[in-house]
C-alpha cells in the first residue's frame, strides 16, 4: 500500500491518499487541543495510544456487528481505513453528567442519567460545533431520517458494548463522541476515533479521570492517564 499526498490535517490526525482510491491512511499526532482549539499543547505518545486504542475498540465493535472504517493497523501511529464522506454531525452519547452537559443543565458532575442521552453537534470549527436537533438535521439535509435512525441505533449499541466491556476493566464510560461516514457505496460506518481524546473514562473505584479532561483542566498526569487506558485495554 503506497502512501501518497496528504489530503487533510486536523487537530489530532493527518489523512493521506493511497494508490487505492477507496483507501486512506490516518496518521495520529501528539498535538492536543481543547475548547475548540483555544487551548493547545502536546501530549507525549498520545498519537500512538489513540491509534492503538481506537483500532482495538473498532475491531471489538466490528465483531459485535457495528460496521467501521477500520481496515488494518499499519504501524504504531498509522492505520489503513476505508475512504468515507463524513456525515457532518458529532453524536455525543452521555451516561453520566459531566462537561458541558453538567454546566448547561446545572447538574453536579457525576450525576447518573436516568437514561442514555444523545446530543448532536454540527461539525464546523468556525461555528464552534453548535448543537442541533433532528429538525435542524433534516432541514439542513445533514442526514436523512433513515440515516439518522441508523446512526442512533448504532450509537446506542456502541454505548452498550463499550460500557459493558470497559466496566470489566474497571473503567466507567461517562460520555463519548462518535462520528460516522458514508463509504463509496453509501454504507454508513463508524469513523474517526474512540480514544481518551474523544471519551470520558473514569476509574470505577477511585473516580480518577483517565482522559483529555486532565489536559483541559490542568489536572496533571496526562500522559500517565492515557498510558493507563492503553495498558488496561491492550494487556487483558
């Protein structure tokens, strides 16, 4: 598989073309951002951890019937994925009140939700990824009703699979962000990443945050928290 020119560089990853028009290579970076890019820094080894953790969880989800863009891990930082057109929505799945939800609704962080909460944000950095609802999504044609129903079904199933899997490793899945894409034949698949960058992971016993909140809020031990997640997931 030949790596060709860079197509895109985001806050956490670079994407490259390959000699197969239907396949891309994703290269994970150590760059860290928070608050829509207002805070910037570096987390040493983050790219390796996010790549390997994402691929591990993508393979788990594939085995449980969730289609993903994952093809093959090429190196510690690089992964071969299917070419997809990203649906311009971030799906946030929330099990426990934290972050913006706690702030917005005046909830104490750590409050368990009576049922899983799904939120949608329109993917646009210049607008600050504003929250939208189904009416916006259909009116702006970000997704059809059938596509959104499938995305919701997948998101809830992913939450169930990951919550149960992580609980066995002593990790509480507080909330997480998902992105989906359409392959060249129009199939909707899980894309992007599932990592300490995109999930809130808390230690089940101590409540210690093992995710990017340690960077966001200057809690220290950022690298160690990321390493702890990889250790628990990849040394079962």
